[in-house]
């Protein structure tokens, strides 16, 4: 069977679920099962068998000392390693706060065992259970179909737009084992706006002529100015729908037209979509299924309080310390699909409006002869100046 749950990348889903659980528990005077989550570590990390950037993310949920509001902060300066087959040690390096990247030439292998270990700056040591990387059946066909009412009330763009393209896959499930699947999507959209500056203006150089390519804070009447891209640029968007599936009723059979993704109709421009079909262990599937059940059934404050969603990571000394998240190892089959959106009907917000919730604001030209400048497209997880493989002009 398959099940959908809302997720803007797993890490943010875990964080959002945890904060919602805290908010619910704080309304009830009765001690809740999530009271211990007021200060808890959140872990997101998956080893895959493809040559790609592989990152472990660590954060901690906690309340702001001044406002009392709950949020999450990245855990920095941790020592993070991956243990392969209980012997080989792979070190990760911190790229940005809370993100620890494996070596660029590393990729997992089917049948090998992987374990996450990390030590915090206070010498607290954590480790995961061992995950064996399972193979995944290859995708044989991907197709897309426009659906004007695809997005639910919690998924709508700007809480208004319901249109999306539903993606369906075909694959043949292996008969010799029980298989568990997870799907994600990745969408490249052509981006025309590369920088937003609040309370200031974009500057290529400073007053001394040094290259800065950044916003310089100044006070203007407008709360923000937006700057067009100097070169080609692509926005990278990630799953709003993550699908789980087990082969209880399809073992060894060909699965046809299984809906695995809903890519919102940000605009009617062409885009490139990658569908990823990944394997899960039985324990990993059970964890994500529980996550789905709790996010779908959190209900009101009168209902049962959500249990703290502890995964397969624990403190080696304080074994009762709750750690949220799951470290997994997955085989991957992916397929890219050029989506023309020629079949789309109705009104769309446009990419900028969909992401920002407003129209762009140009800096007035009277601020200078050579203004406004064009902004650089900065490479990140959500943006790239490099033409993606499969993009059609």
C-alpha cells in the first residue's frame, strides 16, 4: 500500500512536526509525552548508492530565552563519521552550520552496512543502528498529467492555488524479498530574480572598489528591492509530497501508474523534474510510516498527545535521551522528465509570487546612472547557475 505525507524536505518536516507537537503539548496542563522535546537533537541523513552530494544534518530544537518561542538551531563543530561494515571510518566535514558532508567521491554500495556516529562539542557521543543498503527496483516509465485540483488545503501555493502535475511511475517489484519504497522529486525552474535586499541595495563593489556582490544595508522607503539575474539561473525546488509504499499486495508484480509526486503549477513555463525511487529498510519504513500517521492525525488539543518520534539514533551514555530523526541507507533509481506544461489550464502565480508571496519590487533607476545592477546567481541547494542535465532550451 502507499501513503502520502506533506514534507518540504525531510529535515524540515521533522522540525516542523516537533515544534507542532511542542505547541500542542504546552496547551495541556497534563504532562505530555513530548515534554522532553523542549531540548532535543534532530538528525537527518541518508546514504545513497549514487554519485551525489551526501549530507548529514544536525540541529537542536529549543525555546528562545527572551521570547519563549520554539525553534531549531544548527549544531555546529560536531565530529561526524560514517562507519562502513563496522570497520572503515569515513569523516564528514562541516560545509555550512549544521550540515556535514561526506567526501565528494563517496557513494554507498548495495549490501554494505552503514552506521552514523557523531560527537558534540561537549563530548556527548551519539550513534545510530546499522543500516544495510537495500537495492531498489528501477523505474521503467514516468508520465505526468495535469490536475487542476491536485493540491490539498495544506499544500496549496499561497494557500490559494490547487493546480499541479501528478506524476506516475511503472516498475517491476522483485519477487524474492519484501521491498519498501520512498519517492521524492526535484524540480528545476528557470529563475529571473537572483537577490532580495531588505532595507538596502545590492552592490557589486564597495566604496573602495573591492568585489562584494552583496546587499548593503541602507534605509529606504521600500522594505525590499529585488534584482534580476546577471546570468542564466535555475531555482531548485523539492518534494511537497513524499510517498511510501510496501509490496505486501504487489510482491513480484509489475506496478503500473502509481502516483508518486505532485509538482505544483508554479508557472506555465517549461521545467525539468527528477523522480527518485528509493529503497527503505523495514525499520526505516516503519519510522516514516509513524511520522506520516502522526502528522496526519495530530488533531486538536483534546485528542491524544503525540508521542516523541524517536528513531534509530541514541546517546551512548544517556540511552534514555530522545533523539528525533532516522539515519538510513537507500538504493536509488531516478528518471528526469521534461515537463512542458502545455496541458495546463487556469491562472498561475508565477515562480516569484509562488515563492515570495508578493510581486517583485525593482530598485528605482533614479538612484544612479548604472543602477540597478544585475545580481549573481549563487550556487546553493536551492539555486544553480549551471544548466541541469536534461534541460531543453
